[in-house]
C-alpha cells in the first residue's frame, strides 16, 4: 500500500501529539532494526575477503557479532513471519506466500506489536513484512505499526523492463546495473527507503516517545538493479568462482534447489541453460557474483547514511541497533543459486546487535559513533570485528532478546503446542551473551531450519512449491559440529510431517567438510557422533518428533 509521504508525516505528528501527555520523561531505549534481503554473511566483519562493507563493519566493531545465526526457512515471506512472530514455520503454517498467519494459523503477537503495546511508536519502511497475502496486503497494519508502513514508489518498476542491454534495448534481466538518472522517477527503492528513514528519525528526535523503527532494504535481492558505479568496486578479473561449484555426488535429489526464479530472467533465458543442473556458463557465474557483491556495498552505503543520521541527531547513545537478513543466498556453491535450501549458504545470516554502553562504551561529548564512510574511499583494515559470538543462534531469538535488552516484560517460551497462544517465543533470549563478554561458546546449542519440496524428484516448482503441492519437508538441525537433515513425508492439509516416512537424509561434519559437500548420512561409523542431537527439547511438535525419530532410527541401525 503506497501512502503519500506528507500524509504519513501528518498522521505521525497527530499520533505523537495524541500520546505525548503520557510519555513526557520517558527514558525507554529506542530500537532501530535494519533488515537486508537475501544477504548471507558476505561482509568484511564476517571475514569475507572480497566484499567492501565499511559502514556495517563499523557497526560490527562496536557490537556483538553472531557468527552462527540461522534462518528458519530460506525464503522471504516464511522467514520474515517466523522471526517477526518468533514462531517456527510449522506454527505459522506459512511455507509459501499465500496465507496470512493471523487467519490461517493463529493471532500471534509480532515484535513491533509488542513494543507498540509497551508505549513505543512503531514505524516500518520498505520490506519488513513480505508484501501481499502473507501480511494481509497491509504489512500487518494496524496491529504492528503506529502509522501505515512506507513503500517506495519506485519499487513498482522493480520487475519491469528497465535494464538496458548493450544494444540499448530494455529487458527484465538478472544483471541490471543502471544509471540512476535514467530510471523511472530518477531513483531506486532503497534510496527512497533511506531518505524516508532519515525523515522519520528527524521527526522522532524531538519527541518524547520511544520508537521502534524497522527499515527493510530490497537488496541484494534479485534483480540486481543497483547504481552501476558499484560494479567498479569489483573488477570482473578479480572475481573468482566458488570453491565447490559442482553438485555434490551424494546429494539427494530432493535436497537440490533448481533456482527456477533465476531462470525466468531474460538474460539467463538467453543462455539456454539445461534443467535442472545447468550449469550456468562460467563467465556469467562470475558476473552474478560480481553483481551480488556490488549490491551488498550498495546496501552498506544506505546503512551508513541511516546510522550517520542517528548519530547526528544524538540518538545513537540511546538506541539499540540490530542488523540482520531474512536468509542467505547461494552464489554457485553446490551448483545452486538463490536460496530455497537447507545449506548454510542459504540459511546462515549476519546478526549484529549494538547496545550503547553495553557492547561499546558511551561516546564522549562531541564524539561520533557512526560517521558515514564512503565505500569508494575506505580501506578494509580500518575496523576490528567486534565481540564475536560463536554459539549457534536463530532468527527466532531476536524477539525475546530485544524485549529483554529494552527492559520490557520477558516473553515466555512457547509450550510444545502453541497455536492458541498469542504471545510466546520459540526462540532463546540472547541478552546474557550480549551483556557478558566472557560467555560464549555452547557446543550444545542448535538451530533448526526446514524447507518444503513437492516431490523427491526435481521439478520446476521445487524451489518454491505452493502449500497444496508440498509432499516432502526437510528438517535440518545445525550445531557447531554438524548439519543433519531428514527429508520426510508431509501432509499439506494438516501442515504435519510424518517422521516415520523417511525419504532421504543428509549429514555433514563441519570440521572436516565446511562447505557441506560430502554427505555421509549412510556411513554408519559416524553414528556415535550424533548422540548430541537428542539433548535439547522444548521445540515445536514436529521438531521434537524429528529428534525422537532420529534417535529411534539410529537405534534401529544398531549404531548407538
């Protein structure tokens, strides 16, 4: 829903004035939640050797940086609904884009809704909830937001033929570096998002109301429609192929993502790539990687401008900042592109949490916390990597963690079946890890991800099946030591797995196989290593069944 900026500002002013009598003297800490789209931890602060991300690196240098954070499903709408409600996909019953959880599953409380109920002005800019049916075509307004969410007018051109080819003709391409002045409206969506976020921060700076501002960037999501100058940061001759560009020999067909959405782009269609494995020609693969890296630097610049404004307005000393993504993105690893799988490259995300006076000292008078850094002039060695956390965490952990850090009432853990409970969390409170620099590695911590498939065989809709077409669900457990996945039968009418209907399995020992290229699921001598999987309970029903079935299956193989 597009709302005129002036009207939104008028509504916001009325909202603040109407509440100001109740909030004078309020010392609540603000929340700035920055969400990238399809961003894996391809950042300098995550030791990426290629990407230039100085503004995010600067934020990380003063924050807790979670090195092993994972999404619950590697596709936009299910992941966003999951972490914004702190419920797993089997509870939200959203595996595609075609239902609204408040109607289809339960009237669950969201993160911004919880802060709104605690006196915060809650504001949404860009892609926070996924637009469309999954957020009731309103971005969950008015439940989650104090005023109607902002969507940039230029986004309506995102999938249109605006990518200029070498001959000057316009196409709907995957690779779409542009001259911004030639674009419709003379701008791009994330530039508009940044400008709106800056305006909202300025409007809130003099108010007495604490704010929860979520800013959702559209990049590096495809198409790679970004300012062309960012490609100059990544000369094509400096781009390399992934270390494991081939499909693993022991990968079950059901686990493979055929990157159908990539194939629909005109420039990819012109390559006549065979289905399902391809591969894409090497020179085009290098261009995809180049454009992805350039898109990350473009997002970094937007993050830097918003943080710089936060600083200029004196808000950085009283604002928690969270930076994350909805899931990762494959860049040719395992012969895959995009997301749509349980591999780490699709599920692992950056998660950075800054709390002034906790993750870094409060600034001295006149000292800047987040000066803007021009990515075209920065050096990679400027910043440290912040306080690194190695323990395995999940995006569903953000809700209980933020509420704790902000001093709100704690959100209780959900019981095994929580469909009738509006407010609870399937996640864990990470505040102790953030407050205590000495507390870190737990080898008994786990993350859970899942991905649906229409069949054991690879089909055109294998990357994103509609709910009615789902017949197999892959449940994946990730620890610091391994990733273990069971592909089991699934009833879409009941949103219920049959854990006794085993279709395939995957097991990767991360120390010996960090790229997850060697599936040793059928190698019995590794069974004893997997006993740890049964130690953690209090998950949703399907995941508890997962663990129970896993334990029973090992016993039946006589390997425990």
